C-alpha cells in the first residue's frame, strides 16, 4: 500500500512551502511538488513511520555521493524529534516533465531518443563511479525533462557497494521490479553490481 498524506496535513506541517500538487507516492514516501519562498520548485518526500531507517540512510548516502545532471539531486534530508512530534523528510530537486513511459513509442524521433539514452548512460556511469547500483531502474524511475534531458530518480532501493548489504539476496530475496530485473537479480547473485 502506498504511504499517503493529504495536502492539508502536509501543508500544516510544512507552512514554509507552497504545495502545488501531490505526486505518485511509494510504499515508503508521500511526495509533493512544492515551491519555496524564493519561488524554487522542489520535491518534498515525507517518510513513512515504518520505513527502515538503515535503508533510508543508505539512500541518502547514495544520493549525496553523486553530483551529475542526469541523476536527481538531493537538497536536504532531515530527521528531528521534539515534544511537538517528528519531522522526517527529504527535499529533492523537482524534475519538470514526464517519466520515460510517456515518451516511448513511434512518435519519438530517433535522434532525440539517441541523445536521451546517451545522457541516461552518462548518469549511470556517474553512479557506477560512485559505486552505487540503483536496483530498480525502470521507465517510471527515469524522468524526461521538458528540454528532453534524462534524469534518474527514486533511489529507495539503491545499493552502495562500499557498504555491507542489508538484504540477503543469496537466499533468493528479490528487490526491485521483476519485469526490469537484471539477470543476477533473478538468480539472487551478490556479485558486484547485482541486487545484493
């Protein structure tokens, strides 16, 4: 089940932002397109109470280790607990445009598609240089900016290869979306670059 928060409740907790609209939630995060006091568009993600703190810490670490125009940029990560309650959230750049699902098809000019996928490969190369494996790369996790540029998003299942695994894929545990699995994800292999 996706983790959802109403715009009214989110606005009450984050009055400094103007809430534009709700975005597609995940099981771990409710997401919103917001605008700050300077007029900058951002993506605010509120963390579900039951989300693994270790996994979230690794997601933040993975995003902080990459600085590339074809990978979504993390702006802020905050966890605080006071007498008034907890605030646990991420702020990322807002990527205006569609996801790749909406762009794929015969109407996409081959030259534009070629430029897009070259940029996507540059983003993946930057991730590999930082020893980060996405583990859930699929069309809905690849944004197409209004200028046609590729941006990789949603690092909730990312693995930083410099850190020990949290999951035991050698026991057959599957992580990610099966339709887009790499071969080693099906086998449960924990080799470099795998789902381990």
